[in-house]
C-alpha cells in the first residue's frame, strides 16, 4: 500500500470501526500501521476511552473499470486521425509528457 492508500484505509477504519469492548469510535491518532505490502496492511487501533488494543488486517480491493462501447463517432475520429497520421510515433509520445 502506498501512503495515500494507508491514509484512506486509516480514515475508513476511523469511520467504520468501533471498539469491541466499549463501542467507542477510534480516533485517527490512535490508528497506526504495523506492516504493509502492495496489497495488504496490518493496523493497530487503541481505543482512547478504554485503551483496548485491536489488530486488523486489510486487503486492497481493486475496482474493475467499466468499458464503454465504441460508437460511430469514435470510428470516424480514428479514421480521420489515421488519414493525417505521418507515422511518427515519437512525436505523438513526446507531446504526451
């Protein structure tokens, strides 16, 4: 997990998890990362009210992208591009930067 994913996960834990003992919501400052990989994270949460410690393991879920159908306008646009394309891929990719 990168730093943004760790922050997002910590915020989700704060929002959605409560202490199993006293049902208090966790505070962000009481959630810390124990370990993480690209896909997983282990977090320690300490209840600010009763001091109960909890370890939680998380797994990153990758959302599938939705693909849209190709329509007539897309085909016309590609055809127009290819009619004027000079074959210089280097020039195209240079302009993307």
